[in-house]
């Protein structure tokens, strides 16, 4: 009898504690509802989110590839100068490029025969296994992806590399210099491709252009031909065209080296050869180009009042957004956002939103706010935002 009384008492105690816990939950829920009457930065973020189905860290807002030219990997057949016999080699080129032009970029002698390499991973469609694996990873499948395209997208999802998508100009430059890269590849891999495959003159000119972009926080990376300073980059190439050690150093730069330079506006101090090469180009640029005040923010002054931009200005208040590696002299920073880490300047950002719309994103507004608050010299540039709204 005593045991039964003890068991009954314990049962009553458990029931009593459970009812108290339930009341606490209801009380907490009611308290949260009352607190939410004042919108937080997180609620602002959710209110203005247009894509309710996308994953939190989904980086797959693809670039518009309609502006990208068609690049193919060709089999080039010509005479081997060493044996005077027919030999075939591979060379990437823009679609429609004459056979003589493509062949002249190889070591073979004319006459040339040109045909597309159907076995290239850029020509073969993505495999069923790739498609299924990509679906398992929730990767949106682009239209008619190649084997190489899906490999790049899967690598991006697995965080094997990150970064903004390659620009049409850089994609074309790589192709015209004999290397094909994926439409969905990163800027860093495109830069590596140009360094590795281009002629010595193009390699040096493009390196000087890249150093200029790294120092001044220029995004996206395009090509020297699209810069007003092309003549300066070409002059650097002519001055150092005989420096084989410098050219070898540039060609050996890896994805990680280039990523570091873009992120920190300088080379990794552990790589002496890269420091010397970067300094050589930096000093040359300092001699040739006048120092100008950074004013990239001025180009956006006509869009700040648009409703979609005001939304992003509100989102920039999100407490989950933080800045590191802020460089006031170049107005660049690494921004840790709600969906990842991005390289941001007052001119551009590597986040999917800017890559898709080409207008200031919340990360750029946050950077502009930080620069205005922390750097007095930016007060004179009249950085116009709508934070007061």
C-alpha cells in the first residue's frame, strides 16, 4: 500500500510540473508576439525577401549568359615543324575564328584543319549522375549544362571555391588566349587561365591591369582593353617583356594567391616572388597614374530613391551583417552577410544580388555607412543614402 501511495504522488507531481511548463510556453509565445510589434532588422529582411523558397546559403543566382560569346575547344591539325608530319593539338578559340588564325597561335605550321573536339568536357552534356547529384544538393539546373559546367556548380556548392562569376569580357579573353573555362566559373579561375595560357605580352599587360584592380577594389574584373588605362598596362608589358622570372612567377599564381590579393589588396607576405611582382606593378602604376580620390559611389546617386534600393538600405541594418578588413583608402571591405562572405566596394559586390541586378546591394550600403561614419574624408564626397527613411 505504501508503494502505491508513493507512485501516485510521483505521478501527480509530474502532471503538475508539465502543466507549469505548458503555461510558461504560452506566456513566452505571448511575450514574443507583443515584442514583435516593433519590427526588427531580421523582420525587415524577411519582409523584403522576394524568394521564399531559396535556401539560406543558396549561391546559385546565375549570370545572364546571353552576353557571353561561344568558345570552343578545337582540334587543330597542321605540320609538326620538327618532323614535317601531320600533328594535332588542342586550342580554345571563339566560335567563327578562321582556321589560319587559330592555327597560328599553335606551334604547328600551315595548312591547318580545324574541327571541334567533341570529347571536350565543355562540349559533352552533363551526365545523368551529375544531374542527380546536383538535384540532391538542391542545385538549380541551368539550361543545357555541359560536363564542365556541372562540375563547377557542384564544386561551388561544396565550397571547394567561391567568388563572383566570371565576367563576359574575362571569359572571352581566356578563350581568345587558348583556354576554355566554364560560364559559371569564378573570376579567380578565369584570371589563372589568362595568366597560364596567354602570350608573354598579354600576360604582363593583364597582370598590371589585375594589380590595378586589386589596389583600387575594381569589380568585376574584365580585360585591359575595357580600361581607360590600357596604354599604361601595355607599357608595363613592353618594359618587362624580357623578364622571364617575372613572367614565370605570374603564370604560377594559384587561385588562392589571386583570391588573397583581391581580398586584401596586397599579396600574401609568405610568397616572396608574388610580393616582388606585385610591388613592381604597383610602383609602375604609381609613377604612371595620378592619385585620384575614390568616388565610385557617385555613379549610384540616381538609383538610391528607388523603392527596391530603399528596401536594401533597410536590410543593411541587419545585425547579422558585419565588416572586416575595411580599407578606407580604397573603400573596400570583406562583408559577412546573411548568406555568406563577400568582397565589397562602393563600386560592386561579389554577392548574388549585385551580380544579378548590377545595383547597390545591402552590403554596399552598409559599407558606405561605415565609411561615412568612420572616415572623415568621405564626408566631403557627399555619400547620399536614405538611412533616415
